[in-house]
C-alpha cells in the first residue's frame, strides 16, 4: 500500500554566498528550484520514469534565508491521478544557535511522461493510511480540480504568442535552451526554468526600484506546453503594478523552435518583489502611473491578483503545518 507518509523525502541544503541576492538572502530562484527538485524526487520514486512539472501553486517566502543557514525541504505525494501526481512541500530554515523556522510551503503537480514529453499512465494509487491522510488526500484532490478549471483554456493559450507593447517599463530577453537545462531526454527541467524566471523578473524589478529587491511570492504557475532543448526562449517581462514598497512583475514565456519555425506559449508567471534597505526592511518605491491602455488594464488585473494573494497568504499563515505529516 502506498500511503502518503511512505512517499515523504527530505533534502538538506547549505546556503552559499553564490546563492544569495544583493540583499544577502537566498535568491528566490534557488528556493523554487529546490522545492521542485524535492517534489520531483518524491514523485519519481512512484513513477520510476520521467516527469514534467505541470504547475506550481502560490508560493510565499515567509522568512528570509541567509548565507550559512541550513534549509530543509520535505516533500510527499498526496494524490495520484491517471498520469499526474499532486505533491506538497514544506521548507524550513535554521541559522546557527537559532530555532528552525517555517520558510514556505508549496504544492506542485507533475505529469508522468516519456522522454519526448508525452503523458504515460502511472498505474499506482495513494491509499490514505488514516483520517489525517484522508483529509490531505481530499484537499489535494480539490486543489487538482481547481487547477483543471484554471487551465480549461490551455489548448487555446498554447497558441497565444502575441507580445503586446506594455508601455513604459518592459524587458525582453532571448535565451537558448541547452542540454544541461534538461534531465530527462530533451525536455527542459522546470526547476531550471524557475531559476531563469526569477532572475529576469528581479532585473525588471531592480530597474524600476533603483535599489535592492527581494522576491516575496510567486503566483500559481501553470505550464501550457513543454520546452525542448534547442528552443529559443523569449521572456517578455513587464512591471504591472507598484504599491508602497512592493511591485508585481509579469513574464510571458514563449518557446520558439527555429528549425521547424513554430512557436508556443509555455507559461506566464507573476512575481511580487519588495524593495528593501541595507537592513532588509521594506523601503518606499517611486510612484508609477501606467499611461498606455495595455498598462492600465494590467494594473487593474494586478490589483485583483494582489487581493487574492493576500487572502491566500492569510490562509497559509493560519494553516501553518497543519496536515503535513513530518
């Protein structure tokens, strides 16, 4: 029997200087990469074959992680469908002579696939061992259904390759996908893409803030189409919203196959970044007023996402470690 607890894995990381941002705290992209890697390994023990990251639910950085800290990432599979798995992860950080603190928790979905990225049936199921696991199993199922509703238009989104002019503050970066960006076959590893996305969004944020910034959160991220080795990534980044000290940065990722002359919309991500002073405290941003029609529309949409984000953060803080079997 495959219980939820039997899938639990634990990974430890020491934070080195090369993994820190200019504020001296862990670069958010590394945290995202570690979370995806832990989730991937937990799921891999069941599929025993290649996996694709299909989604990453809302991710909040609850505690700053500094150079020298030890980061513990724990992940376990809570639900198995026909070709996909739902995985939850919790992350703790600990400094010398200090208590271990909860940094974040996140949910991911992976798809069992072949090396070409085609879905493959898993053939196993989670059987909750007790009432607590049954609650976790059902909640993971609810999250799964919610994601299905969120990506109902996935087939249409794949071909949404329009890059509209966002107006005042935007950045467009091209990057070739190399063999070292993949683990299985020639499909890009999701954790590596998250490292790239966080860097690009941080550059956009720093250009506006004219100072040091840190990543505070990443909204739910869904992948519409796999990215392959040899593709050219087009990362279209923009400033969507700016508050007192925080801002929303959006990035639309297109994957171009220059040999076959095709292009697909791989994913779109929204990150919240905060300007901080030398002590890591939030500090005011200069004002920003969108002038273009596209910029004004994105501002309104970003305000709506901010409201949902704050509700989700309160829910996460209230939930704490409840339901996660350690």
